[in-house]
């Protein structure tokens, strides 16, 4: 699974050459939307569950912030950077979420979680050491 996930960034980079990031994003949205509707149809017998107005509005807001904006930023980030850098940054998502929740006072970090955060940051610094020490802070320009 990790190999497939890691390879997906390289596959995306190649797909951008043929489709561009907007075309790739459109195709991905059509395929994923179709899969989601198909699963809903199989599970519920209809393509969309009944929602009251408040839940529907919350779903739209969450979808725009949590999926549309998120995936749009990732897609263009991968396009404008290297596949390796993109995979590394994307892999830091759970770590950044944990730290953000801590900073907002929504959670407390246990001792093993602090050790995990330190280990994860150390791993990123190890991978980025050559760039950091050489003062080459720029991304590879999408190559």
C-alpha cells in the first residue's frame, strides 16, 4: 500500500504532462464522484441520502474546505514541486493536524505522541538536510 501511495505522486506528475493539473483534477473528481454515488446507491438504494437543510449546508461547507480546497492545493503543489517533496509534505499532514489541534487547545499530547512528533520532525530534517545545509530552499520547479 505504501508503494502505491508513494508511486501516486510520480504518476500524477506524468499525468499533468498530458492533462495539466486542472484536467487531472477534473478527471479525478468525476471518477471519485461516480464511485461515491455508486456506493451510496448500493448501500442505500438511492444515489443520495436524505439530509435536512442544516446537515446539507454543513456538508457543503465541509466539502468545500476539507476536500475541494485541500485537493486543489495538493494538486497544484505537486505540479509546482517535485514528486518527492510533495509526498513528504503530504505525509506531514497528520503531524501538522496534531500540532495545530494542540496549539488551539483542542487536545493534549501524551509522552508517546510528543516522541512521535519529534521522531517525525527528525525524519523530515534528515531527508531535507542537503537542501537545508546548502541553503537551496526552493522546490525543484516541478521536475
